[in-house]
């Protein structure tokens, strides 16, 4: 006779949290279209925030945490490839690291 496993509330919460984390991590990387090599374009704050699907407040927080940016004449610009490398290296497992902390 097979054994029936009844998950606890904590199990269900953990499973949902893991599923959401995986979805968000994959969606963040997949929703950013790739650009042909050699065409490095400077993007403003609004453009890069829209590209990443984050708010300007979150963008500012990421800049404080090391998101590569270039300041020229009081304005801030981003190089798409640098931002993509930063996101892939630092934010792919963000939700998972917070859970472990």
C-alpha cells in the first residue's frame, strides 16, 4: 500500500517561493533582448530601467551597489553590455540569496 505524503504549510510556502524565484530569475534574463556585437549604445536611466523592467528607484539602488554607469556633464548613461554582464553576475540569484540569509 503506497504511503501518502501530506505537505505542511511550510513545505507549500517553500515550494511556491522557489517556483516564483526561478520564474523571476529566468524572466529577468530572458526579457532582455540581445544586441548585435559592435553596436555599443549609451542608454539613459529611463531606457535602462525600462529594458530591465525595474523602477528608477531600484536602478538607483543598483547603481549604489555597483551597476556600471558613466557620468557625463551631470547626466548618467549606461552601456548595455556592461549592464547585462552586471545583471547576469549579480542579480540572477538575488532572491535565492535573500532566502539563505
